[in-house]
C-alpha cells in the first residue's frame, strides 16, 4: 500500500474522515472497524462487484452482512431501486445500528446514501467510491438522492457518511469515458474557486489521462479538501455550497431531457460549465478568454463542450425551472467572474438564456 492521505470533514461537533490511498480496500481490519454494529448491507453494481466486492465481503466476515448488486447506470438511480435497497435491509433484519456501505460510483453512493438516510429514519453509512467522480465529489458532503423522470436528484436527503475510503487502485478498471467524466468535476473545483488549481490541471492533464497514481491522488485530495471546506461552512446549501453546482443547472437539464441515457453526469456538467462561462462572458461579467481557456482544457480532457444535437432549447429551459436552487419561480444560476470566481446569480431574465441554449 502506498501513502495514505487523510482529510476530515468537520461539521461542528460531527466529523468524519476521508482516506485516499492505493489498496485501502485490502485493509480488512480498517474496513471492519467502520462497521460497529451487527448488520451491514453492501450496495454495489454489476460492473464493480466482480472486481471489488470480495474484498469488502472478506472484511465483513464476522458480521451479519447482506449484499445488493444493482444494474449499473444513471437510469437505475430510481425510486424503484431505492425500494429494493429497503427490501434488502428488511430481509437482513437490519437494526438501527446497521451500516450501509456504498461500493461504487456516484449512482450507487447517492442511492445507498438515500436508503441509509431513510431506513429507520437514518442509519450509519460508509462511502467506498470506485470512480474518479465519486472520489472527488459525490462521496463527500452528504447529498443523497434518486432521480425522477421530471428531474435529477429531486427526491433525496442530506445524510453525511461516517467515513469515505477512496482506494485509488480501483481506478485501474474504470472505463476511459468514466475517467474523463470524473475529470469534469475535478476541473469544476478549479473553475469555481481555485485558479491556481486550474493552472495545475492544465499542466498535469496528460498525467491525469494516463492515470498516473500520484497525480490522481493529488487531484483527489485537492478536490476533497476544497469540498470539505465548503460543506463545513454550508452543509445544507443555503449559500456558498451552491457554487458546487457550477454547470449543473444546464447539465441536469440535458441529462433529464435525454432520459438519463445520453451524456454522463460529468459530461453534461462539462457542457454546462462552458455554457455558464460563455453566458457570463456575453453578459460582460467574465473575460471571454477565461471561458475559452475552460473550454480548451475540457476539450483536451476529451469532454464535450456543446449541447448534443436535437435537444429543444425551450424544453431545456423548462427543465431548468425545476432546478432545486430556484426560489419563488426564479431561476438561480451559478455564473462566473472568471477563472476561480463563481457567483450565485438570481436576477437573470430567462430571455437571456434561450440564445445560449440554442447556440
Ligand atoms: N452526491 C453528490 O454530491 C454528487 C456529486 C456529483 C455527482 N453525483 C451523482 O453521481 C452520479 C454519477 O456518478 P459516477 O460518474 O460515478 O457514475 P456511476 O456511478 O454510474 O459509475 C460510472 C460507471 O462506472 C462503473 N464503475 C464504477 N467504478 C468502477 C471501477 N472501479 N471499475 C470499473 N467500472 C466501474 C459503474 O458500474 C458505471 O457503469 C450521478 O448520478 C450524479 O448525479 C452526486
Ligand atoms: O455537493 C454539492 O453540493 C454539489 O452540488 C455537487 C454536484 O457535483 C452534484 O452533482 C450534486 O449531486 C448536485 O446536487 P443537486 O442539489 O443539484 O441535485
Ligand atoms: Zn455533479
């Protein structure tokens, strides 16, 4: 096992660790220690299970443990699958001291986390992220949810994990498209609040795409530190945390409009960030050169930067109205003052959005 980095999310009296390192899922004693009660349910998906489930099951040898292997993909982040997790907890006879372990990407993490938030009104939950996106973003911060056909993450809860264990060795089996989707959320941290990190990403883009372990671990740690800070200051998204939604109002509208079977979440966020940046430039709020620098980095990372053909702008706008940040019927967007400087804007007329959605 190589060096393990340990960070912490501090929420007043509550705190939990984020461990990042190669081979962490092989440390059976450390994993077992994260399950203090008798019952454990491991939720994972069919791509992840053959590679990593045996490691987790071995660690839970002394427990009354169950496993639920779901079909993979965003289209499975549904109330129906949530019901299956409930049924698995019931079949296990899981008591209030049970632990739900999410082994997989953001889909499994969001779904299993929401189940943990609801079972007996809330049980312990551990995140074992196996995608880059989950390591840098979804496993941290306690946003859990499922999608509805009407919109992304519309049913959910804030429910913090007890620990996050990111074994970077799992990234070796991640398909290249999924790695690139994760890099979109990595770029997001630089774009929204850290121009120095953005420049670092420009310098290390090739190493990231080549999955250099040290470079990936550094990027994961920097993103987690950034997110942990924001979540510590604004756990339930009353203000600053909205910045983590940079690119998401556009991105979620695209994902929903495509029935969750088109662009991946990270890809849709890449498009959304470029739209938000170019809109900001057009409104004179941000330098156009910064918007193009953002688009150039995302393109270099193999990510899309334009809305997929055939999506109706008016339909996208209608989807955006159901965004969770909107208040009293007014859209709230995360716009930009330039690299490293995102801002919340709720005074933008909808008419300004249609040209961006039509471009
Ligand atoms: N809660 C949050 O704060 C938050 C943050 C960002 C994204 N999200 C959510 O996360 C989801 C996207 O997560 P994702 O990008 O991880 O997608 P995902 O969970 O669908 O995983 C991507 C794909 O990779 C496979 N996979 C996962 N790990 C693997 C591995 N190590 N080796 C081989 N295959 C592997 C999965 O089976 C799946 O097919 C979206 O639903 C998004 O809304 C939530
Ligand atoms: O943690 C947050 O806060 C985020 O917004 C992170 C996003 O990357 C993530 O996609 C999140 O699930 C979006 O949340 P939502 O509230 O817009 O559904
Ligand atoms: Zn996201």
